[in-house]
C-alpha cells in the first residue's frame, strides 16, 4: 500500500525582506492612533478597516503589492497583534492564535518584528512549524491564507526542530518586542470573475 504524503504548507509560502525597524514602526502607529479614529482595539489586537493607515503601513503596502503582484482592487485590512500581557510575572495567555477563518481573503501576508517560530495548520492536517526572520514578509498560499490557523507560543524561548545537518536547538526570543503584522488583501470582483472562468474551463 502506497504511503500518502502530507502536503507541506510552509513550502508553499513565499517571502520578501522588508527594510524597516521596530522603533520607527511603533512611532508611526502611535502617531496614527493619537491623531486618527481609523482603527479599533480589542484583546491585544488593533485593526484598521478603512480610512487612513499609518504612514509606514502604506509604505509596506506599496512594496508588498509590487513584489507579490497584488492588484489595487484587492482592498487591504491591516491588523496588528501586540506583545502578550504579563500578569504577576507570567504571560496572560500561553499562545497568540490567529484563527479568524475568513474566506474573503485572497492574500494574507504576515510580518513579525522578532525571530519567531509559528505553527501553521489548515483544517485537520497536522501543524507545521516554520521559523520566521524579523521584518520578513511571508505570503500564505492565495485563497487559503485566511482560513489557516497561525499559532505563536508566548514563551521567552523557542525549540527549533532538528533538520539535515543540524541538531535541535533552543533559542531565546524577546517576546516583549514581538509585534505581529497581518496584511489581508480581500477578494475582488475581478478575482471572482477569473475563478468563475477557470471553473467553466474545467467542466
């Protein structure tokens, strides 16, 4: 009986290096929050649905659209996950989980401000761990990025799995400096039309 291999999600993820610093990013965010009402905050997450994005986010948006070939009619929803809260010396939550199951997202791009390891899962498949570099933009596979689960452990260290030529290692991380940026590009009418044409061709 032939063994069935599991589809690797992380091998389908593309990446792009951004040249920004956390300090300038936070200054732009603080300026926007102070002088604008275009965002909402809830449960360690701030989201911008419409109106004016922070200046630095607009700069990133232009770079991401150009590199990943994302069209202007794919509207952006930007979210920011803050570092976990600490209560009595311990993190309030064991993990930060991004699991909003949105099917109207055509492209999801994630950026983390520190080296981090995320576990990604689609449906009932076994989760895969992926190492993220700071200020590297990671694009999930189109059309499935919004329904995948992304889990970040709220610990001051991460265990890197053994791989060919390397042993498993334990690495510390500055979780108090960890900000997770989510760029969600929504499905446009043009995308729906293209998908309809593809489905007709396969019939």
